[in-house]
């Protein structure tokens, strides 16, 4: 981009700002300051509402990311435990299962827990 292009772009930006200021002055003279003040209040209100919605969406996205990360960590832990369990020899797995299910607690049979 040459200096001439920069100069032309700056001139166009200045012309746009001048046009906006000119339109604002014309509206103030034609409609009065009350209408412009009302328009400014409405614009400020809408901008505030937009900001609140953006912040709320940001908080929701952050909560979703935390929930997703926690769920992924739990699934990773389950997968690691399953891999460790399946890496055991078959005889050890059978012995652990038999020991787990052989020692049934019959003393509290029929009682509610």
C-alpha cells in the first residue's frame, strides 16, 4: 500500500465522519434535541443489553467447557482403570471376582439398608 493509498483512505474516512456529523446536526435542527437525546438513550440501552447477552453467553460457554472437561477427565480415568483391569492375567481377574462374590453378607439378609 503506497502513501497515496493511505492518504486517499484517510480522506474517505474523514469524509464519512464529516457526513455523519452533518446528518446529526441536520437532525438536531429539524427534530430538536429531545429526539436526539431519546435516540442516544435507546442506543445506549441496546448496547448495554447486547453487552449483557455477550457476557452471559461467555459465562455459559465457560461453564459448558468446564463440564465437558470434567466429563472427559472422568471418562479418561474409567478407561485407564479398565485398561489396568484388563491387563491383569485371567487367573487374577477370576480370583478377584470369585473373592468379591463369594463373601456375601448374609447376616443382614432381609433387613433394609
